[in-house]
């Protein structure tokens, strides 16, 4: 036997699904001799890279984790009492292990197929209920990206609602968090909105141009104001008011809703979510019921299923960008589902009384801190406070001396102005922390501080009575039941069991790239060196993060061919927005303020025109040919027509139709000839890496969905990261940050944190480090192989709508299901029937209505691809039975799908097919059955009767009285 020494755990073999034997069989089915032949027939030679990717050699999992531990170890985890919306918190281990570190939760997709997402949807209903009751308003969404962008969404909502003809000004309290003001400026400027920053107690609201305002509760310096009169004055003038609030503080403070607020925004981070050097965290947004049709973000609502049972779903989806495009009021990429699930479960676990106790502990410690500071002669700048006190020292020298003294014992405070200091305590603060802080103040001020701090056993709140919360909150049973670990563990598992994720089967969503999220990539995310850093900690304490950013930016530049990358955008849509801002800033800097036309192909992602509208651009649609490609003649004509005003073209490559357009270089050249820039949507980078690149085809800007191509998990609809790459002359216009020096960049921020969702960047870092250049290229090739294998197996059953010159698809394809309408079968029926086979549907009716867009990714094995193909072929046979009259047009397997256990166990079975046909259509389904927990959901009913909070338990007792079960299938 001949022996050779080589690694036994090469990561690319773990990541890519098919082995060598499977690849050979797949190539035979496709009808090519080799992978190289397939790639040559698929990817146009004109756009191919002329060299291999220059990336570090691939590491094994063990090597990576050892090396990354050293990198992360460069971060110094100080005790940070900086505040400004970010606080250390205790994530209960039972939630850490069973949600945050559980692929059953983090590999699930956005809950568009609600029948197999009831667990996640219930968790989000809990989150919405928590936000509604703490804020005192009537409706809340299922999360936004962060507090800064949530505040910007409030401003935009008010601007759309106002009846003022000259609504051009928005008031912002000077005590709003500085990073929020930074994001507001960024979002306001392109829309022609002027921010008026001042003191809410003295500002003049009589200006008719003011349409709304934003205040902070508690304020940035810690002061707790009663905004009742301010809000009333604004309302008298037809102005709206949003309050940026702290959820923990609201357990003790009067809710903003009771003060009259029109919207309440904020960040749920301190409800158990690690700071993570800035994210990801779930922003929240609550408003009045009157604004439910225009509230931004996703809303989870309650409806009924085909048997009359209550069921959850995403409500009012027609507002979303992929449907309404530039007229959308909801951005499909602005949710942070996994983090909102964690925050909601934190509230479920603790319940109202323990939440109040946590808040009480924080406040009482802060009171001891304030009294100790006064005892040292310090003059506080705040009178009424919750967890934050601010003071002014006599000189900048004293401020710096204090900073040195505290950093020597591992403590960070907020230092602002020439000599101001802010101190924000949090859930994990201890009496010794307060003693250490006071000791440092004593040394600097030349006075003796007490060596220990004792918190009194009993104390009264000393706030004015109108600031003390009297209303109850979190009264629903779910927040008052699961307070022992065993109860919560079982509750979370019950919810998890209702959801289909990548732990069950492939999720072949075109455009969404649901690929393997390897465990080795995920492990560092919950290390304290990654999770416990405050985003505004001094840069010298985050040298590990600095190396991660530096390496990752360089690697992404190599992959894209660009010269600079910003990691700040914390979603794909944020990346689009940031990329367009860069182009706008470039034109403005050259004096070309009039260049505001964005050419957008008819086939583009719906987010493209919506993002262009947010930047204030004029959208001009470019026609598509019958092949689904950009119409070059129309593009030339439009570029010529708008030559003087042309800002950019927005293009997806490969196209949204799953084809490498041969003319892409010509397309980019046409735009450049007319002075425009090319923005490439990076949604389909999974088909480019190692074979071509955005810069190679002629693009100037591209956002990358790290939660697609670069393996950050979808988390049930978030978190995501959407960094942007740019060519050299656009690099000066990348986003900066007002609080932290983001590598010298000065443009306005697009996210609240300087590096966006920093704590999940290690996932993409790990993926690239363990794949290396050759591995990344192999992944792209395997994605194309897998897609063409599915195409070869299914095209005789389902027409493939678009292909390239040689009849190949890229990494995804569109299956045309429109011909089945003649038999009464809709594409949705196929999607629901796939659930009975144990599969999530591919992307439904996008980008073409009545179709399925399939993307298998490189991570799926041939065995899994075959199981999916078997399911699709059997469903085609079921459709054929309807077409040929062997099955009833309305009373058939597809129209009644999905089939729940409850339906199949009914004593009387009157349907014209067997229970076995419904439940076990394949051997795989028989052996590994995933049971949908509700029957098909009536979407229209849910939109007409919107309920987006936990239903009172008494309502379930009346269910049979109000909801009569039916066996007639869905009502639409």
C-alpha cells in the first residue's frame, strides 16, 4: 500500500457537497466531459479572470480556530460604561445555547412560507408584543437594523404622512445619540430635508416647514425628561414626534405612548444581545394603529388557516420593495430576526417582574455612583437619571488623567467635550465597579473615596411622579410562564420544531443563496473577545478587530477587483443605499449636482429602484429582451437621452434571470461614455467569485451580501451584512462615523455602528480563510454544476425560462409554472405541496410572476439534489393528474397542501386521495417527515384583520365559536 502525508480535513471538501464520484455522474447527466467544459460553456470568455485569486493558503478548521483565537486575543475586553445605546448584558446560557448557537434557528430563511415557520413567527409576535407594551403604542414591527436607521425610518414615515406643503425641516434634540444624528443627516440630505438640532425645551416649533421631531428618552447625557408638553405643542402645529427610548428604562419610566408620542424607536440590544463591537442588534419601531399601512419593516400578523385555526404570517407584504419597488414603505432587507428572537425570549424568560428588578438594580447602583461623585465634590449635569450620569471636570487635563487612571484598571467611560465625562451602568455592573470608578475619581480629584459601595436594601424612586411608570406591561401568559430554565428550554424547542431550516433539507431559493453556515465559522461569534467589546471603545483596545477588518477588506478587494471596501452597511439594502450615496457624492464633488438619473433594468431586484428613490434619484427603466437580457438598443437610447443627467446604472450580474449576459462589458462602457457610473448588485456574487469580478466586467461599485455568498447565516430573516467595494476614485466617499474615526473617512454614516454588524464578520473571514483562492473558485464552479444538474433533470418536466448562448444556466434558473394555470394550478400550490415532501419552496414569482427560481448552492450533495428533483417530478405528475382529469381541479393534493397531522388524523376522511399520498409522497418523507403545524394560511384575512401582538388566552377558548373549520381548502 502506497502512503502519502496530506491534510485529512481540507475545508473545501466539507463545504462543497458533491464528491468526485458524484461530480462525474452529474457531468454525465448534464452532457459534458468536465467541469472546465461546463464553465467554458456557461461563463463568457470575455469576462473571465486572467489570473487566479491571490489569497492566503487555505487553513483547516483546526488551524483557523487556533490562528483566529490569537487574533481575537488582541482585543482587550474592558469593563465599558460608555453607554450611548450600547450596554453589556447577560445573555442567559439557555438562550445562548439553544437559539444563538443553534442552527435550527440561525439557518432558517425569512418566513415567507409561513406554514413551516410558525415557531419563528410566534417568537417574533412575542417581540412585537414586548415592544408594544413597553413603549405604550399600538403596533410594532418585527425589528429594524439598529436605532439610527430606525430613527431615520420614523423621519421618512412622518415626511410621507405630513399634510404640510413645504415640509422640509425635521427637529432633532441635541441630546439624541450622536450616531443617530449622523445617520439622520445622511438620510435627510438626499431628500432635501434640513435637520434642526437644538434643545427641545427652547426650540421654536412655529416654523411651518417643520413636519416632525425626535427626542431621546433618557437623553444622551442621562437626563430623563417629561416630553408630554413638547409633544402636545408639536401636535398643535401638525407635527409628528418620535421618541428614541431605552427598553430597560421603560420598565420603570412612563411610556412614551402615554406622553403622546407618534412613534417610538430604539435598540433592543440590552435585552440579552452581546454588544459585538456594534452589532448585529435588533432595532425596534412602534407607532399608532392609524399608521399600520405605512410602518416600515416587516410586521408579523395573525390570520387563520384552511381549517380555521389561528396561524401567524408576515402581514401586509405588498408594501415590500420587491413588489412596490420605488413606492415601497417596507424594506425587505431591514430585519434582524435572530436578534429580535433573542431579545423577545429574554423578556419571556425574565418576565415583567425580573425585568423591573434588573432595571431597579441598574438604577440603584447608578444612584450610589451619583452620591459618591457628589461626595467627591463633582457637580453632576443631570437631575433625574436612570442609568447614566454626566459631569464636567475642571479641565481637559483632569479628564485625560481620569481616563488614564481608569484604563489602568480596565474601565472605559465616555469622554466628550473638553472636560465632560459620562458613565452608564448596565445589567452586569457590580458594586465593586462603582467603587473602582469612584476610587479613580478620588485619586484624580485628590480626595479619598470609599473603598466599597453598599446598595441599600430598600429605596424609593425619587423621580417626579409623572415620570414613574404606573401602567402594567407584559401581562400575556407567555411572559409569565417560562421563568424556570426547564420551562423555557421546552418552549424554545417546541417553537424550533415548527420551523424548517437547513438542518432538515436544502432551501433552494434563487437570489438568496442558502448555503452551508459551517460550525467552525460560527464558533468565534460568541467568544467574549468578539462579543463583549463596546463599539466606541478606544481603537487600541480593538486591535484584533482592526486586523479582522484589514484582512477582510483586502480579501474582498481581491475577490471583487476593487480598490477599497467599507464594512459599515449592515444589510444588502443598506449596501445598495451606501453605494448609491458614494456615486452621488462623487458627482456632487465634481459640481455635477444635476446628475440624478438612475437607469434600472426592468429585470432588476425590487430593492434597486427603492434604494435609488431613497437617494433622491430619478428612476428610468430600461427594457429587457425576450431572453431576459438588458435591451442594448434601449439602453443606448436612454443613456443618450439622459446623458447630461445620467448618474448611474444599477445592474445585477449574472442577471436576475440566472444568465451571464454576454454584453455586460458593452453595457458598462455605454454608461461610462455618458459620464455615469455602474453600480452592480452583488446578490449573485456566488456565481462570480474566482471566475470573474465586478471590476472585471466594468462596474464601479458593488455591494456584497455576506449573508449569501460569504456564508453569514440568514437567521430567519436577518442578520446580514452588505459591505460595498469601490474603484479608487470613489474611495474618498465611503461612509465615515461621527463618534469613532473610521480610518479617516468623513462622509456620513449609514449605520449606527462604525463597522456595522462587526461581530458576525468573523464568519465570512473564516470562510475565506479556510477556502483560500482555489477553494472559492471551486465553490463557484460547484454552484454552477449543481444548478445545471438540476436543470438537466427537471427541464423536461418544467420549462427553464432563460439560458445562456450554450443552453446553460448560471448558479440559478427559473422554472416556468405559468402553463399550469390552465388546469387551475398556481405556482403557490406547488410551493405549499413541497412542504409535504419536506422542502421549502424555491423563490416564488420573482423575478417573473408564476415561476420558481431555484438556486441549489454548492453546499448540497448529489443525494440531496436528487431528493429535491424527485419531489419536483412527483409534483409534476400530480399536476398532470389534474390536467388529464384524473384528479379534481379543486379537491386535490396540491390545493389542500400542506397537510398537517391534525388534518390527516381526522376520523372521517372524505378527500379523493389517500392519507398516505398526502403525508408520505416519497420514502424520504416517510423516514424523515417534517410536519407543517398549520394548514394553508389565508393571507387576505390576515391583512383585513391585522393583529400583530399576542392574542389574549381567553380568545383561544372562543376559537370554535368564531372560526368555523372547513375542508374546502384555502379561501383565495
